C-alpha cells in the first residue's frame, strides 16, 4: 500500500495532530470534568463515531462538495457552532435547576452526551475537509490495493489515533473530577466551566465561519 518511510511519516504526523490540543480534546475534557469518567468516555466515543461520517465522505469524494460550495460549508459550520453554544447555555443554566447530585441527571447522562457528541462532530465541516486533504497524501495510486480501500483504512486508523488522544485526556481529567465530586460548590463550578468552554468553542467557530 505505502512504503515503510511513508507509513512512519503518516503515523508521526497523525500522532502529532492527534495529541495537539484542539477543540475535540477540549470538548472531551470539559465533559469529563463536569460529568465524570463515564460521561467523558462517551463524549470521546461520540466524537469517534461522528468521525466515521467524515471518513466515509472523504472516501466517496463528497467532502469536495463542501469545498466547491462555500455557502454550504459556512451554513454547516454555523449550525454546528450554534449547537455548541446551545449546549453550553443548557449546561450552565439547567445545572442550577438540576443541582447535580450523586444521582446522574439527564443533562450529563452518558447516553445524552454520546448523542450530543456525535451531532457536534458531524456538524463540523472542518473535519470533513481535513480528511479530504490529509488522507490522499498517503495513498499509493499505483498500488495493488484500491484507492478507496486505502482511503478507508487510513481514515479508520486516523480516527482511532485521534480518539485515543481524546480518551487519554478524558482519563486524566476524570481524576481531577473525582477529587472534587464530593464538594457541591466545585461540582457547580466544573459544570459552569464546561458550559463556558462549549460556548467559547461555538463562538470561535462562528467568528471563524464569518471569515471563510
């Protein structure tokens, strides 16, 4: 498929991107700090599942449609940004009513977090463009393996490596959450902090979409 040198380069660059702090990692950490390890893991898993949506788009070449239609790209980006902002405000204000206790609330339930995370990732057109631009760099068109299959394999491996970085961050953040979960004032603080992070990520995406 690709030479050992190309494979090493691919793994090095992918791991570099994966462990470089970014919106996905920050989102997963915020979920883990406010909701605990299980919620954080489901957040990372949701982003992982959403990532396969973009891998499939890249394999089918559909991501190029976003590049050819700036208005569509901007619309999807704005929709995803607004969804993040909505999640943030929901986390901040509903947490006051739910008064997060030892009982798991609907606000931070693993199932709810998983669904939200899948939606957040799917509504991120930058992920689609990344796979479309990144994966072909390591495809051997003259090889015996079909190009689409090479793209699929590379996409799956890339998504797994990115998710492993998010998962590691979640496990580290959950230790912090566990230390303070018995203190209600800290629980409220972490819940509001995570909501603020979501809003910040959403606003940054909105500002970025305005300049595209």
